[in-house]
C-alpha cells in the first residue's frame, strides 16, 4: 500500500520531516508518535510494534545466513 508522506503527515498529525527521519532510521518515534501513526492506519499501536519486531527478527536471521 503506497501512501504519500505529506497527506499522511496531515492525517496523522506527525510532521512530514519527522516522518521522513523515522522512515530513514534517523529518528525513533516516541510512544505518542506511534499512537498517532497507528490511529491514522486505524490499527492498535501494538500492531505496529509486532510487525516491526517480526521484520527485525527476519533481518537478524538473514544476516546470520
């Protein structure tokens, strides 16, 4: 699903530059920011964290191979 950052920034209430930095791995979102992003996607914050953990584990496993 492709979402443009500017509209998503307005929808979530998270600044566009902050979203860019989070996406690039240059910033870590606060719990408040995670909650805002989750709300914009109509999911629970835990859903985002579960997916992040799953992806990190997958990356860790592939780097061992």
